[in-house]
């Protein structure tokens, strides 16, 4: 079956596979029946501080129990956690630990709101990670979305995921070990570093990619030390 939905930004199955939720630019988030692929529901608006905002989600994440959906919205200074059965907001998560509310000027240093690009649930559903324009955070869902960690520096990764064991966060080409909060750049993600002028070449033996040689960042301030045997930079 084909649905004309306009631009599609993200999609995710419910854990039991019964529905597929699709984030679109024109129709909000819609749910499709995975058996006949008909449209079951549409989540078009979200109410924040008594104002209705159209749901234009860069990314969505479904809770492990299949009951809730976290929505990463552009220029909205909050991440709504929406109950799928009712469409109502269960929790409204701040995107900055210092923000005063959910209006456009409530985030320090931002006059247009905070663009949030991606969200992810932990495997046990207790944590939610998000990343956006200079704002990357980890919040405790069992404690009304209170911040556990807030990382505001660096670039803005377009995607964030928990590892299968839940001990690491993967953000674009960055990796964070949660027990140490140590930021690393996995070697197998080296193709993403081409934005910095680093040359990579595919390795046909294991399907990963390796740096051809040690390179220096264009700024001249950083130099990479590559250990091919250990697979580290």
C-alpha cells in the first residue's frame, strides 16, 4: 500500500510489531496497522502552555512497553511524552536544565527555541536521551524527567541511541560510556569524520572503515593517533 504523506522524517514500530508510527512534515505523526497498512490514528497537535503546536517531529521514540511516544520537535523548547492511547501529554521534558519555562525565550542563549533532532528510550524505559542544536541530555523518566546529565558543548548529532546493554550512548559519530561519561570517537564510524577533512578507506575484510593514515584537523590544533590493531583513535 502507498500513502502520500509528504516528507517522512522518522518511523518506528511498536515493540509488538502491531503498528508503525511515521513522523511526517505535513500530517504530524500517524500510526499504520502493520497487517493491512491502513491509517489508524493521527497525532497532529500538542498543547504546551495552553497553546497548540503542530507536531513536526524530527524524530520519534517509542517506549519499551509500547504505551508512549517521545517527540523531538524543531523550535519547541520541550520534548513531549505522548500517551499513544489518548494523544495526551504524559510528561513535558525541558531541553535545558536552566530554562524557566517552555516558551521560545525560556532557554538561555536561544531566541528561537531549541532544535531537538533525536530522542531515544533506554531498554528499560527509565531514561530518555536527546540531542539537538548544542543540547544533549539524559533525563530520568521515573523522576518527572529530571536531568541526570547535560552535555551542551560540541556539534549537534542528528541521531542518538542506547547500546543494547544500555551502558553506552551513541550520538552520531560519538560514543559516551555512561559509567565514566567518557566521550570517544569509534574508529568504525570514521566515515563521518570526512567533514573534518579526514581521508578514510573501506576495509573489505570486516566491512568497517579505517583511516588511511594519521591526519591533522584543518584547524591544526588536533592530531589523531590511530591504532589499527586496537581499533581506536
